C-alpha cells in the first residue's frame, strides 16, 4: 500500500514537472520582455520630450509579447497628449495598402499585375503600353515622382493639391527617367496611378474600396483615406517641423491625393493589422511570405528588392522587411522581421526624429542575441613611388560631367572635388587607392606607354569609368553671355533664370527649392564641354542646336527626376 502511494506521488510529480518548467520558462520570458521594454521605453523617453511633439510606438514579438505606448504631444499649443488612439498620416507607408488592394483584385480575377497600364488608363502618354501594373508596384516603371516635380515646378507643398491635380501633372510630364524595368526609381506618381486603376476596375472610389475590402474586414476602426477637405474635422493631430530650435506647425493639411500617401491611422490599428499578417489571418494567403521574398529582376538581371510596398534588406544579419513614410510633419516606419516573428511600428508627428534610426535601435534591443555586426574591412596601405604618383595627376570626367582633379603633394596623392574639398588618397596597390574620409576607391588604368587615360571610380557598389579630360578652357565673359538667359520648362510652366552677376554665372531655382530644401540662388561653376557644377543640384549640362547655339539646360539628376530639361527662351 505504501509503495502504491509512493508511485502515485512520483506520478503526480512527473506530471507536474513539465507544467512547473513551462511556468518557470514563461515567467522567465515575461521577465526578459519586461527588461527589454524598459530599455525601449528609456530609449524613447530620451528621444521624445514631455513638452514636444512625439508619437506612438507598437511592437509585436513571438505572438505573446506586445508593447504599445504614446509619447509627447499631439498639440503643443493646447497641451494635448499623444495616445494610442492618436491618428497619424502614414505617408508612404500607405503604399503597401495600395499594393495589397491590387493583390486582392488579382486574386478575384479582376486584373493581372502584368497587364499594361494602358488597358485601364487609356488617357496616359505612349508609355502606357510599355509599363505594367507590376512595374508601378515595384518602382521600375521609369516614371518620375510628382513630389520632386512639384519642387522643380514651383508648386508649393502647402497649397491645395488633389488627385485631379496629381493625375494632370503626371499626364503633362511624359518624360521617363529610364525605360521600363531597366532601373529602380522610386515614384509616388506610380502609386497615384495604381489608385486610379483600383477605381477603374472596382467601380468604387479608392477610399470606399479600402474601407470595404481592407479596413472594415480587419477591424481597423480608426483608419481612413484622407481625400477631401470635408474630412478636415477628422484630423486632430498637428504636424510639426523644427525652426531655429522651436517647433512650428505646418498649415492645415491641403494635400488630398491618395494611393501613394494619406492613409491616417493609429498605433492600435497598425498593431491589429500586424497581428493579422503575422498570424496569416487575412484575405490573401501567405501574405507575409509574399512581401518578404524577392521574386523579380530588372532587364540586366539585378534583383528587385522592393516587393509589394515593402523593401527587403539584410540588417546586421537579420532579414528586415519594411517601409518608411515621410510627409510634412509626419514620419512613420512599418517593419517585419519574419524569421524572428517581430513587427515594429513607429508613428510620429514631428520631423525632428530620425524614425529609421529609432527603428534600428529598437531592433537592436529586442534581437540583441541575433545581431551580427560586420567588421569593417581593414585595408592594407602601401607606399607608392612619387614618380609613379605623378603619372596619376590630372582631371578625369565622370559620366555625369563631374570632374575629379587628382594632384600630388610630395608623397601623397590628393583628390580635389568641385566644392573645393580636398581628400588624401591611400594606396592599396600601385594603381588602386582608397579614401578614409568616405567609402570610395579609384583604380588608375595604365596604358602600355605608361600614361593614364582612364580612372575607374568605385562608390556605392557601382564602377564609374572616368576619361581623361582635355585642357579645360577658362570661362570668358563672351562665353558667359552665351550661357546666360531664361530657361523654361513648358510642361511645368516654370522658368530658371541664369544671370551674370559680378562676372559669375548665377542660377535662380524656384522658391519651392529654397523653402523645402534650402537650395537658393547659386553660382554655377564651369567644368568644360558645357558642363557646370550646381551645388546640391549636382551637375548641369547645356545642350546646343545644330548651329552650335545653346538651346537647353539639363539638370541631370535630382534623385526621383532625371534629366529635367528647360529650353532657352529666344
């Protein structure tokens, strides 16, 4: 009898031990999570003051760990606190909702992502039959971006701008940055057109479609598309910029475009949406896998790392699937780490905080045991004979016209850039040099006769061939008169004057560039062969007609707009 009781006791013990271990591990995980969230809370408090604009942060981790908290003020003047119900403009994070809507339409057989956009938008210029819906989703259409066109065209961001204005601008400026599917070029224009396609196919307004098929089924009760001044009473959060150490609000929201931006929501809804995605509990099966894996290439075979409104990146050895958002006074981040069951959301009503840096700091805290810090490659430096260094002296022209001026100072090769900054070059071999000031290298190509006619400039993973520049002639007063004049882009109805002031050529860009990018009047510096350096506008190229007279001015690269051309007024 006693032995039976002992056996019974051991049986109870063996049953209880796993439960006790589970309870112990569960408590340990809970304690660890408490430590993690304390660190995150401390980080956020250090970045956001109690009497400044701030935002809301939400985290989902391994199904049972959550963090949700608001910081700072939604309205400084009225001392109104941000809460978990405060609504923020997602800005470009809205794009993934647009892409999701198109996946739903494709699933229902209403369209195919490889359809040419001209099938649904026949009013577009001739590129409509070359660009597909997928090109628009992945930013490989070659379309310019309306936000930069507005800046170049002197269209104030705080003036009223609706969807009709947006589409009119896209239609009027028909020049592509590149042929479709040959390059990744981020374009808000593309997502505005995707919204038009959704409306065409569904026979519903974009806002109604999103409410009916996305927000309502997922119980995103505070999410809506801001598309009309009649919705102004819904906007209770003020958006701030910092001017001379003081927070200043932007004028009331006056942009009513949609597709690329303007979905307002709160941290509660975004966490609800994140939970659905992590649990694969939405109308599109395996959506997380769909957005987290590359599947397409450009014409040259390069992998496109932008899927369906998300960028895929390796962050310190961890797969990061995310999108950022930024518009006047609002910043946002929406990120998944699919291999770690982690979702992080950041919504801010201030431009003064770097939301991507904040996202990464939070990730570092949560996944500290999985972070892999890549050691910086240590380059071996050698000494090169001064006589050989002398053969590298000269000016070499990058493909965009920029001049690299190599000089030799005793035993050191130096690089002088157009802004007059000078950097030391350090030899890794007799003809291969690197910079310590920033990540770039150059390789001098020696011909059989011992002369250098070409330099390969290596930066950002790209090799740029630079040919030896002929002797650069001085810009004479007569030549200045040739370049001076008014240059007009008729599509945007904007003029860029080039004037002679105190024997210098001065370019006057529109007021919008001064207001939003602090790019005002500037001296343009001659580089020969009709190339000029224009500060933050980078390189300018003047073009000539068959008679040799200046006919146009080309701003070669402003990020999302390439080869912006203005015709010289007669």
